[in-house]
């Protein structure tokens, strides 16, 4: 993908998410599986985070995670390219009285050399696959190296190239959806609020390979391996006993083979050497 098309792809994604910002939290609040996903990600992060950490968040959205970590005593510099998301984030920070703990900056994760607040940080964090909206993930990962302190961490939540739940859609005749991650070298068309852009899928080995000289793997978990993806709406409410059983098993097997590789997402944490 050439530079002009790449920039257009990024701008279209930002426009779509800006439009979605106003109703984003309301949708989040009403989705049981989304709550489960956030709990899992936050628990994973806190396992590796010290006290009063300085966090750089990429794709901060409306600031749900930024507010959560600020309430835990950490300091967050929240970045996003979507102006609508940053507007909601700023209102939330003011309302919550967290202006001393959360700052914000409009910046693309593909242009972190332009970041005004370069840290270095104790943690660089990106949740729920914002980084899948680029075919330049290797470049993005390399740009994080100097933003992290020695001994600091990177935690990313990404979409892998294989998802068990999506693959099972083959049995319902939905071949296109079931196989979309398998043939995604040129990106898969996605859309939000009428804006179309492309997404790419990356296995954990892509992340560890890009950072192998400076970072070592600390933790890897599959997310929504047995629990269905959150876009299968009302599953938890309609099938509560089954949902609870799947959740218990996923919590037990999340970091075991093959489950850590076949979820809708994976959570990966690396630590900088030295």
C-alpha cells in the first residue's frame, strides 16, 4: 500500500470512529462480553505494572481504560487520531477530576516521531486492535523502542490470523466471514459509521520477531477463545449457563496451547531488556 492510500485508510478509520464516539460508551456498557474482555485486559496489565507508572496509550478512544488506570494511581498520556474520541475523553477526564493524571494528544500511532510527550514510559499500551488498522505494524513496533524505559513493558491487544469462533462459521455457510483472516495479506475491508478502511491480522510471532533484539516475551493470552466474540450480541444473556461455563474454562486455559493462539484477540506483553 503506497503512502497516499495508507494515509487515506487511516483518515477514514479516524472519521468513522469519531462519528461512533458519542454512542461508544453506551454500547460498551450494555455488552456483557465487552465487560469480560476489558476485565481480562486490565487484569493482565496490572499483573506486570508497578506503582505510579507512566503509561502511553495508543488508540485511547473515549478513555475508558485511561480513567481506570488513573484511578489505580497511574499517569496516562492518551493518544488517538479520532477527534471525536478525544473530545469525549477530555470531557470525561474533566468530569472525573483526573486532569492531573491523564493528558491527551492527537497523534497517529504511525507517526509517533511527532509525539510531543516522548516519555520514556513504564508501559506502552494499546487495546482492542487499533493497531490492526495498518499494514505497517513492523514500523509502529520499531517506533516504540525508544519510548519505553529499560525494564518497561509493551502490552498490545491484537487480532490474530486465525480465530476459532470465526472459523466455525464455515458450518453455517458463511465462508467469507470464516476465512477473512486467512487471506488478509492485502487487508480486509472494514467499515464504521459509513467509512470504509482496511485491517490486517498479525500472529504473536510477528510482534516478538519485530522486537526480539530489545524485548523479551513476558505473557501471552488468547482472548475470546471459548467465550464468543462480543459482536455475537446478547449471547451471554440468552445462554447464561453456557456463557459462564465457557468463561470459567477460558480463564483456566487462556495462556495454554493452543488457546493462546486461536482467540478473537490475543493479549501480549513484552519487557525491554537492560
